[in-house]
């Protein structure tokens, strides 16, 4: 059996005096589309930082590990060929006076912008053009990212993550700060990305972010996984009422789920 794309085994992580994650066990296979859903403070950001190696598991109560494709240790230049990660921290870092094209191209170097010591090849230029076309940001190519709307800048960051043709795209709260139109446009872009063969791991507290292609939902609450299963079985009124601690009704329309 091939190793899971991402695997958490008995992972607990401290955030100050609080546990951001508590005894988390989770395996996501290559080719899966998965949503990790939870309210603010549930541990979603901690989980992302464990994947990006910004935080490490506590070694208490038995062995604990975070593995990607079976390995705990990765060189970042190797890892980026397997996982493309877009976070709000990265969004802030990359919203600068570099052009859209530069920011996308800089994904090959894990930098912000192109530096004098970077050697840009024709293959890199070609792949940059391909992802710019896929994400429909061609008209923005020469505009500086700090001049773009939040929705446009988010698409630029996704393009930057895709230049290596990673197996999976990990998105942290992708519709944060976006208006209604930008949210609709981004969801259609994410559907194009999955249709092109990239797995998607979507971390969010917005039920409506879960695109129809995602069929597995993991619910995170107070640092623990409280439910993991097929979307239609997990996204129920009873389950989400417990998750958000208030009466909630779930409606499904056109493959999207909504809370009312």
C-alpha cells in the first residue's frame, strides 16, 4: 500500500498554555479531496502549521509524528513538488510591489519576487504562463500584487503554489476577506484546479467553501477530530449544531451546503 499523502499519528501541539491539537490521528491519501471544517479556535491553523513544519508534535504519551508521503523529514525544495500551500500569512507576505507574473514565477524559488541570483529557465516561463491561464489572471500579469483586490491576489497566490504541479493544494481559509462576487469566482477556479487533476485539502470554518468535488469532511473542535466521513453523512443539521454550539439547519443546493 502506498503511504498516505499526509499522515498525523497521535499529534498534540501546544500553543502557549493551550493545546492547539490533542491526540490527532488523520490520514489523507493522494488523489483525495478533503475539507477540514471547524470554528475559530478549533485547531485548524495549528494543523496547517504542523504540515508546513512551523510547529512540531509534543513527544508525550507515546510516539507522535507528522508524515508526508511516509517521510517525517523533508527539504523544502523537494516538498513543494508534492504540496502547494496557500495561507493567509503567505498572502500578507506576498502582497507587495512585485508584478503578478513575478510572484507566480517566484514559486519556483520559494521566494517573494525574482532575485538577481535566480536562474529562470524557459520551462519555468512556460509553466508560469500555463498556470496564469488556468487561473484566468492573464490580464493581471503585469500589475503589481499590492494593487489587486483580495480575490485577485488570492488567485495569484494559488497560481504561485501550482507552478510545481504539486499533487495537492492545501488552502487555509481561502475566502477570508473576499466579497460575494470574489467568493463565487474563487470557488469556480478551485473547481477548475480539481478538474485538472490536483488534490485539494481545504481548511475552513465556512461551510459554503466546500466545493462539490470534495466528498470527505473532517470536523475539528477544540483541537480534536470529532467526525471524519463522507460529506453527506457529516454535514447534517445535528452535527453542525453540535459543532457551532447553536441550532443550525443545513441545506444542500447545487452541490453546495449552506447553514441557515
